[in-house]
C-alpha cells in the first residue's frame, strides 16, 4: 500500500495536515523501527484519528484502562496481540512488559505497514514506569541489523491525554528523548471547522456554542441533541446545565482536571481557575484573589499551563507583561456560570440560573471569546485581506497615552511578517478593536484606533502601513461602511466575514 492509497476517511473531519503527517510516518520505507508521539486534550479526537489510521492498514491498536492493575493490563495486551496474530485468547502467556512489547512489535512487523498504537499510555505508566526504558531498548535493538531493501520496520505510536506526562517522554534525560520522528500535539478544531462539524447554520449560534465548548470534536456526540440551531438557550440548559447529561460542565471539568496525575489539590486548582475566569491575569493578581502569596500559586499555575488548561501570552510590544487566560471554554463556563449556582442547577432550576447569568455570559464569556476569535481570524485568514499578506506575531498590548494620562488596551495587534515581539521599532501590520456588544461600531471606534496608531508612531514603531481593523458582532453604521470603501487602511470584520461568508 502506497501513501496515495491511504486516503483520509470521509468521517475524519478536517485534520488534513495531521493525516498527512501520520501517513508519511507510516509509509516511510526505512527498515528500522520508527517512533511517534501523539498527545492532545480529552475529546480532541486523538483516538478517532488513530483508530481510523489503524483500520486502514490493519494495525494493532491497544488502549490502556484507567486504574487497571499491572498483571491484568499485561494479560489484556497479550490477548490483543494473540487476536491480531490469529491465535486464540490466552495462547500467549506473557509475564512482563518487555515480552508484551517485543511480541507486539514482531507481530505487527509482518504487515505491509506495520503499525502498533498504544493509546492512553499515562495509565500504564502509573503502575509500570519501566515501559519507556524498555521501549528505548527495543528501539535501539531494531536500529541495527536491518538489511538494505528489507521491509519497513515497525511503526510505534504512543498516545495520551495527560499532556504533561506525554510531553515529558521526550524531555531531558528521559529514555525516549531523541528517538521520536513525530511529536504531534492534536488541538481542537478552529472556529470555522467547528461550525462545519456541528452543521450549525446560524453564525451567531455557532459563535456561542464555540464560546462554551470550544472546538473539541468529542462534544458533538454527547451534546448534539437538541441541535443548537433549534435555540441556543434551550440547547445549553439541556446540556451544560443538565446534571443528568455527560457534558454537564461541572462533571466535565472534574474529568478534565483528573487527566493530569499532578493535580491532586482540586480545591486550590478550582480556586485558581475561578480567579483567572474572573479576570486575574498575573500570578500576583491570582494570589491576591485567593489571599495567598504569589509563590503559593506559581507551581499550580505552571501545572495548569503545561496541561493546556490555561495559557500565558506575552504582550506583543512590552516585555515581561504576560497575560494569563483560560484556554478551555468548558472550564470557563463552569467556573463563572455553573459552579456559583450549582445547588440551584442540580435542583432543576437550570432555566432560571441561565437567565440570571446572562450579564456574566455576555461580559466575561462571549465578549472575551469574540476577542479571541478576532485574533484567530487575524492569524489564519486576514492575510487574504491585508496589503502585506501573512502577518507576523498576533496578540494584545497596552499603549500609554501620557497626554491623556491613560492606557489604551488593544484587542488585536499584528506585527509584520519577520518582526519579533517586543522589538523597539517593530513594523505594525494591524491594530484592531473587537466588540461583542449589541451596539454597532462607528467612527468613534475608528478615531480611537487612529489615536493609538499615532501614539505608536510617536514611540518609534513603524506604522506607515498599519491597517486599522474593527471587529463587530452586530455590524457597523453606514457612514463607517462608506468610509471603509474609500480607505485602503481600514478593515471591517462582522460576524459573517469572521466565518468566511
């Protein structure tokens, strides 16, 4: 089977780049063993992708089970190897992991594309930490002695949801460091692909669904009924605010936090997540919100960042001004909406809770999420509209206005391609303001951006070709639209444009 025959199945949505990378890995004709690492958050579709790949080539796909003991795991893996080899269950009496792994590699090596996938590896490492060391030995043994022209060697993919555990496999002095040719970190769908995947016709509904669930494809099977297009409020109270549903946000948040074995003090981590959701953006502010010293929250913040539950982004123009935000919409929804009213929700008052939570949703969830998507749009799609094409780093900043004794927060700033963040005389490609309020945007918003552009020019930045962009959830006043038609430096992005209409 050649690479061209490994066509991505129609049920695998998006993921063209990832499928191509895994296909190249699998069809490499080298007779030596090759190793790949695939990691990603829960519900991001890792298992679905790897199962589809394994099915196409007849590979051996085995998944670990949480809290399964060492001996039962060895026996179950042995039975899976026997079944793959056409033997009856129990015919392979394997007693240790070296025998299990060696036999698995030998059995799969008989295929045209010898693929072995071990999913949820971190569960195995809890009782069998020796596995990476054994894999190192088997890998090194299979680098030698393969004659030229021999069949491709075994292809091993290790997969897991505990991000910190998976990333450490290839770090420092770990046994597998320097041996993997693939380190694929599977992210969620972007907001446009997510809308397509959910088959949501209305872009505002698509935006709201993305604001509470993000682009994780694994949520659709458990939250697609009733369909969001039938009414977002009805859909939300019947999913994220229904304690009887698997996607109930409080339960889902607990599952997410349990993925990382280092998260043991759940109360502290919950409090940190709540503080960030409510607007604390630095370790000092988070510590103050919890009435704890800064150094008491530094380690758990690092853990949450390594797991992908929070992100730390540097100011594009100013050094040493990181901004901490929540990366997971479900956690943000839980901390701001569900958790404060959990008792009422679990007593059946979801509709009333949701009505009362509308101001919080609009100001602390929908508004910040719209700003995130404005930056995402600028990174992924604005190059077709900008005079300079593909922009460089995209993020946020603050610009001091000494004359007015104030600071201007900039929702979207993009440097020109090739520029580095925090460079003192960087070329600024775009300055933007994103508003999810009910009001349309007008010339007053444009004047504010023009003032910021002038200030940056006075501070030494190159703003000669800077595009001014306004992102609006509810459109623009006609005079601003007419002005944009006459100006090459003004970009208006409403909700249809955000979604590519």
